[in-house]
C-alpha cells in the first residue's frame, strides 16, 4: 500500500511535470519527508523520498523514487570532505537507502535532504531560467520577488549546493524558494500543496513580470530574407536537406532525427540576435546535456537554394567540429572522459526550421523541445536584460562530469537495429507487417507505407507511438506518391537506412487469359514500384553517407516456372535482377542490396486473401484452406512458410552479421529443389 506522503508527492510531481511551463521533460526533481517503517525493527523511521536519477516528473511512479533514511543522509554533513571530493557523496547516498528497489539517488538528493522543509521542488521553468541567466539576475530576483525568493550564485549541482540552499533557507525564514543562477528554481513548503503553490507562484510571477516589463522585441528586428518560407515550400526544402543534415549529425555516431518548423523556432531564426545568441549556447545543464553546448546555425537566407545550403552546411560542419574539438581540448584534464563526438545535435535552418538528433527518436524529439526551452529562456533574459549563460568551462565540467559518464555507461546496450530508420512498403498486412514488427522490435524506427493510409496508420499504431512508427500512404507505381512518402519519412525520423520493397499483388492466370492490363498492373506495382522506391530512397542513402540496406521481397517464382503465372513470375524475375544491378551500382556508397525468395505464404497474406489463394488452390486441385499445407508438403523440409519467417530473413540480412553480403537472394521456401539458385 502506498504511503500517503508518497501518494501526495507523486500526484504533485505529475501535475508539475505535465505542464512544460513548469519544467522540461525529465528535468527537475521533487521530494517529501515523512515517516515509514523500519523493515527490521518494525519501528517508525524518518525517510526522504526523492525523484531518482533519469526519471520524468510528468510520468513519475513510486518505482521512480529513491527512498533514503533521513538521519543517515543528513549525517553525511559531518563527513563531507569538501567540494574537491564532492562526487564521492553520490556513492555515499547508496548507504542511506531504505528498503529494496526504487531508483538510484540523483546528484540533487542533497538539495532535498538538507533543506529544512518537509517538501521541496527543484524545477527548470523557462521563466525562472530566464531570470537565472540574465546578466543582472540577482538584482532582478530582488526586484521581482522581494525577500520571498533568494538568489543563489551558480554552483554545479551537488552536496555543496544542498548546503548552500539549506543555509539560505535558515537565514531567510520568510523565503519560499530560490533562483539558482544559470540553472533553475527551488521552492519548498511544510505541506505538499504549499510546496506546489510556492513553485507555481515563482514561475507565474517571473512570467508575468517578463510579460509586463520586457522588451517587445527581445531578439531585435527581423533579418531581411530570413523569415519563414511558406509552409509547403519550407517543408519541401526541409525534406531536401534532411539527408545532408542527418549525415552531418552522424559522422561520429549514427543518429535519428526530428524536425520542427514551430513558429517559436522560425521567429527566433529570423531575428537579428539569433547568430550571437546561438553562439553563446544554452545554460541550464539539462538543456546542453541534450543539445550540446551550441547549435549549428546555417548563415544563409531562406531564399538560398538547396544546393547552396548543402554546400554551406558542409563547410559549417567542419568549422563546428574544429570548434567543439578546441572546446574539449581547452577544458579537458588527464582524467576527463574521451570526447563523445564533435557533431552538432541541433541544426538550425533559417526560414525552414530545426533538426534535432539523438540515439533514438524520443531523444531526438526531446532535444528539440529542450532547444525550444532555451529559445524561451533567451527571449525572457533578453527582454529584461542580457542573456548571460554559464561559462564554457562550467558547461564542460557538467558535460564531461565523471558522474554523467557513469550514467551513460549504465545505459543498456542498444538493440541490433537501434538508430536505424526502416521504410517498408505494403506493410499494413501480411509479410510487410511482419517485417515492420520485427524491425521495430529490434529497435528500428519504422515507416509503414501502404496504399491504404488508414490501414498503414493502424499498423504503425500497433508498433508504438510516433517515436517508433508512422504510417504513410504510397502508391508505389506513382513516382510522385513514392517521393512524398519518402519525404514524410525524412521529416519524421531525419533519414532512411533500410528499405524493404515488399508491396505486391498477384493475378493467377494462364498465358492466353492474361490481358495486357494484367501484365501492366503486375509490373507497375512490383517491377516499376520497386525501381521507384529504390531510386527515391537511394538518393537519401547516398547523401547521408551512412551506407544502408535495400531488400527486395521477391519470390521462389523468380527462378521457378510454375503454371498459370506468367505476369507474376516475370515481374518477380525483374525484381530479382534489380537486386543484382543495384548491388553493383550502390556498393560504392556502402549500400547493400539483397533479396528474399519466399515460397507461397498463405496464412496472414494480403495477396492470398484477395483471391490469389483461391486461384492457386484451383490450379493445384486442392481446397483453399489446405493450400498452405500443400505448399509445405512439396518442400524438402515439409514446413509451411509464414510471414514471420520472411521477417527473420530480413532481420538477418540487415544486421551486422552479414555486413559483407550484397547481391544475395535468400530462399525462405522450406526447400523447393526446382528453385535452388545456380
């Protein structure tokens, strides 16, 4: 049964975390002090419950809390060795834990345990950080809040900061909280509701003061030619640049992307102060840990052509890498962790929008949200004063902190296809759906492309939210439709790594009954369709410079001469040779092209359900419900082929184990001797 104090803490945390005006995703922490039961003696014991490392307030549950013995945690004051050995205190928190389970204590635990208040909130609101990063933030704090909120000069989060805030509360009994220079806010209360009320008062009072007293043009005047392009034009340009930008962000490590053209971003990029402010970087540790210390900002007007923009982005990338490497070299010491990569995580394109990157889609999206937070912070600070973030030296101490490195090392090993974006055609049912499911399960972001948009979206929803999969409409026989679908993939996930040409249909007819329209339909969807999809995707694959995979779901019929099947088998042979041709052509770019040749997949197949099964059953003189077993009985292994078996082959072909394999056709037919490859 959940303790009442804990229940109130979780409810407060969820309310505060649900509103982005209060704190950013996974930012800040909350706590409560109360009484629990010693599991050994059964006696009451004073405890501290605090949000643990890595959690999110908006979705916090009891499992996300760290529970500590308050007496032991506060006794650490007597053994605190000083700021030079402060990192040791985080390890000491483990010896204060109460019970089993729960989250690991965060670096901010001391702030919550040492402050003499039953309930404490530490948050990262845009309005509060705007005051915290203003050049005259201390004076503004007095002016805005009087003696109810006290200024705390910048100090790296840790035990000493907890001691500082505890001393400030003791010396200022009238205070309800603090502004933490360069960082955020902390508030407290005797009850959970009072702490929440005080937190919201600080946030809302700061926001109201900025609105009432700030400059109407905090970012200065708009730059001529840097305003937002019309929506259709800017999204087309974003799609045209996406592969280049993804390659820029992924030189050291493959990244997944997110794109936004929100008004807050476009207005900022159009302003005269944007270049100088972008160069100053972000300030709140939560911000720059997600966004890197600075973004890459394209210094061309919105009217610049795609070709001009690509050329300049590549030049700026080299400058960015040199600048970041110099930043690392300047501040690193002998015991600093190795440089984690010199590529930007935020790329800003005036008139178009912002690309943000991370190891997965959620991380990429959140990085973009954090930079929007940073824009709001800069706007507030510039409206009242001058934006003045913490120094690069302090940013480096946070970014390459041993504790931050330890947190990264605790991350689980990524799945085999993590960081890869898969585009699967005909993926709303049958083989394509099974492939999409397998790739998503292995960590890939998946674009479910299908002729039926609603079915595509439904299939994508089964895989997870839009951070995992999206559904798009695609008539693969139409070049414009294909390009639109590929563009949607580029804007959704930043790029493409893996293409599966699976869309297909079949008409089972003998030669004399096969019409010209039958022939054209079969070839338009599979031969032409595969060509169009491969062509559109290859452009992105080549521009990214990250290699990739193209898989053709062909058929044993590409080499096996079955009866009454001229149009279908001929187009499958076309697909099979496309594999060989493209393997040769795209190999220079690190793109592998392989094929899978299944036998008849009856169960779960959209093709068989649409009449093909009945036709084939009639051809072979068996009942339709027995067709799968009929196919199995004529194989060497006597086993039916299911959609999942084809998906298994795609998984293996696109994994690291066959990284030196291209131009191969893998039979998934339980052994059809007549279809053996020679």
